[in-house]
């Protein structure tokens, strides 16, 4: 079901702002046979598409091509902030927003933007492609046309990620397959919409329109370290990090097994976690499993860790967990307030799990 474009009267063509930051979609082969972004190429292709589809319901699109087109691996948090500010500066002039980028860090940007854009009342779609537009068998054209259409035709007031045929909630998505057109998944949350012969929207899943004024947060504290625990893990590295204190690291995201299980007989590890807590570092447990939730009451092992003061991330992805930590610390909250707020749903990033109470944000 197609819903009316938010903010665009029925007798007017919707307006879309497209921020092109780089990535595979606009790449071509250089003289050495390697793919690299080519300035102006994708912008020209979008212009040609708009000229060829004047009778169809594509929005009136403005393309802003960033000066330095980057592979997403090279996109820094400063670029993330620039994207947020560009949306803020043009918020009243456009009905929807599209960000084109590389796929490798797309889910990280989607999660970060979901927290940076507070009280978002319009649709932001992030997309890219696995194969460049220039290739005949590319997924670029489909992803581009679908994203351009969805960004201004659905009343979905949140940051989303579109790929292949699915529109995901941005902070629920992650890259799952490097060799498929269906490259992104949302393991713990259904798609917001699916493209087929028509657009199927899961209206019951959508966030409501905000009641407060739109605002952007660029003060994000990204001093977060992610550690994947393995059976031969060197706890000395964790101990050294824990003793550095919160001036070096505000939070440690510890990816453990299954539902958040870790060793309960490794006293050295438990001591390191206690040291981190004493030094003001928030320790968060996520799961190495793609789907499922971290549970703090299922196994005695979980309770043992929770008793130390670590925070279970529920069903949040690691990408969303890191972005949420950066947002909460960026608001100047204490470590205890961040730990309290982390398990409270702020942007649809976590399921019915909340065991804390949000600090005043």
C-alpha cells in the first residue's frame, strides 16, 4: 500500500534531496582495471533517468555530489555529521532524502543517523549497490529507482535502508552477504516495506509522526571499543583497556556467545570487567549470533556477568549499540545514566526488553 507523500500536496510533485557520497554505484574501472568513484558519472545517470521518466511518479530530484567521493570504508564520522547537517539545512525544502554510499559501513551510518536525527518527520533512505551502475547486470538501477520513489511516497518518519526489494529500519539492519544482491538483513525486525508488483507496507511497525520539533545531534562521542570474545581470548588486552579509564574509552561492547554467555570461571576476565566498571567504563554485552537477543536471566552465566554491572544489549545489533552509546555519551550523560538508558527504546532500535529507565535526554 502506497501512503501519501509527507509534506507534498497532491497537486505538486514531491521534492527529493539526494546526497551522493561515493560507493560502488557510481564507480567505473580506471586504467589499471580497478574500480573507483568517478565524479559526475552517477549524477549524469540520475539526470538521464529523470528525463526518461517524466510521465512517472519520480520526485523532483536535486543531487548533491560530495567533493571527495569515498569508499564507505573511508567514510569518517565527520562525513556522517556532514550528512546530518545537510539534511538539517534542507529539511524544510524537501519531502524526502536519499543517501547513496558504499555498502560496507552502510548499516553503521544508518544506525548513527537514526540517533542524530531526532523527531524526524520525513523519510530518509540510504542505498547503494553491489555492482556499479555502468555494468549491464548491475543492481544499481533498481536500488536507485526504488529508493527515489520510496523516499517521497511513503509516510515513514525514520532513517531507513533499502536494498534489493526490502526497506529496513536503519538501526535494525546489517550487511549479511557480500556476494548477493540481497545483501542486507534485519535479523530481529521485519522489513518496513517490501517491493513486488506493489509496495507492501507493514504499517503496524512504523514509528509514529513526532510531536516535537526536528533537531540534529552532531555531538557524538565515539570512544567505543568492540571486542569479540573467542575461546583463546587474551584477557590481558582487556585488562589494559579497562585500566586506562573513561578518558580513553567510554564503553566496551563485548560480543559474547549465544544469548550473551561468557566464562564464569575466568577470574582474570571478571576482574577486568570489574575494573572497567570501577573506572567509569560502560560494558555492554551483545551476541555473536546474527539473530536473537541477549538475555540476562536465562543462564547462571548471564546472571554472573550482570551482577558485575555489565549491560545486556537485548536484540540490538552491534552497529546500533555503538551508535546509541555514542549518542548518549554525546549528550553529556554520566556512565551510570548511559547504562540506565541503553536498554530503553529510543528510535525503534530495541525490542520489548527494557529493564532500565531513560535518563532525561
